[in-house]
C-alpha cells in the first residue's frame, strides 16, 4: 500500500547568504490538515525556511514539493502565485482602502461572493463586512487576514508569527479560532514562532530549530518531556542544572547518585530538572524527609526569595552544599520568609542527565 503524499515536503534545504548557511540541510514533511511549528530563537533560520516555502526566497540547494510537485529545486523555481499557498504575517498586510469583504474578495478572485460571505461568517465578522481596516480592532484585522488567506483554498498555509501583535487577552481565543478553521479546511499549516507556549497550543508537530538545523522534531508532549539536550529543555521552560562527574557510570550529587550509562569516567554531566518537579519539605530540627527510590536523597537550603505568580508560587532556594540557587514552583500561595530552612528533593523520573555540551556526542537524553 502506497504511503500518502505529503502536502508540503522540504528536502535537504540549504540557503546561504554571502556564503554563510542560514538554513543548513533542513528536511520536513507536512500532511493535509497537519499544523507543524518551526520553533526557535531569533536568527535560527525559521523565517528563511518559510520564505523559501513561499517562493519569495530562492533555494541554494535541496527541493520543495507541494502534493508531490516540484516547486523549487535544481533549475526550478515556481513563483508564489503558482504554488497554491496562503500566507499570513505579523502586520496582516490588509489593503487600507478596501473594506473587509473587499480584502477577502481580493484573495478569492472574481465570482466568489458566496465564499467571501461564508469566510467572514466563520471568522465572526459577518457584521463588519463593510468596515475598513482602520475601523477594526487588531484581533478583527487578524481574522480578516485569515479569511483572505483562506479564500483561494490554499493547499498550504504559511504563518510567520501572525499573533505576536495581538493583546494577550485576545491572543489565545483568536489562536484557537484560527486553528479550528484551518483544521476544517484541511490545510497543511507551517507556523513560525519563537514562543514555546504558542507552539505547544497550536502544533501537531514541533520542529525545534537551532543554527539553521532541526535539532528535534515530534509531538508537543514528546518534545517537552524528552528533550534532546539541556538547551532544548531550557527553551520550553525554566530549568535547574546540577553539575557532576561520572565515575563507574554514576554521578554523585547531594541529591544521591544518578546513572550515566555510555559515558566515560571523568566526563562532566548536567542533571536537568524543571522547577515544578522539585519537591519541598519542612526542616525538623536539622532533619528532612527520608530518602526514597522515587525522590532520592533530600538536600537542605535556605529561602533566598519567594514570589506569588498568580496561580503558583516561585521559591528560590540557596543550597547549603554549594551556595547555588535552585528554583521550585509550588501550586497556590506558599511564601516562606527569607532564610527559612527547607529541604528539596528531585523527582527522579523527571530528571534528565546529559553530557556537558562541549563533550556531548549523544542524541538522546538519559532518563532516570
């Protein structure tokens, strides 16, 4: 049985500016109805990748296919209007002299009045059809831009940080509405963002980029819970890092020993744990909780700072063994006074052990 053809396929893409690779050997496949997010810091090459898919940037080498058709590659470069793609950008790029319905009609082409009315109704703007962009809120302008991009029924939608200009109060709702409409249309979506929360909320697949390459790809749950290295873990949330040295395939720490298989003796390692996975207990005349297989050995520290963050409390602890600061988040209100002695334990099943970056040649975390 033949495998389904990807709606959008990027094969070994390379883009160089002044001889320097901005995108370096990137490959990616999107199926119909799939939302894939290119996630990464500024300058990692994600917007350049989007521009190559759109046809506004030439490919140095590699191929781009839409429904199996070669649209960019050796000797081939179809212009954007020949690629059956829709595009949405940060500034919405609406025509200021056209009404909302005229903007959408521009994308739909002639003889598509019913399609224009349907799209405006689906984005909740049927009553704003005769309004001009300056008479609409930012969220309404974004929805007009979405309707215009969808009007010609594109096979692929390319979105470059389209929600970054919206008020935080509106952003989540508009993102959810946009995602629902795109799913209904069966459009393959390639979304560029530097915000992990946005990627986690919208994407079926996340491709984490760094220095022009995809360093990890997978479903949001998997990429969050199985980071490829400490930098990937830290991109999605705050992390605490403990340092240690391998001896007999183990690393000794104040929180007990961690297994380090496949690492040589004397190798430096990083043990990563997120603040929400630290467990906290009270000091009982210098004693803390007993060690357990699931939480290891507790270590004592003193509160350096505690802040209430709205739905949780962030407690920064200065550890007695080395003076380092570890951050723990506690649900609800927990604001111990500065200097209060407390014990921290690490949830062993939520720790990741990585070789220090300079030594790392492994591609997967070692989960204890």
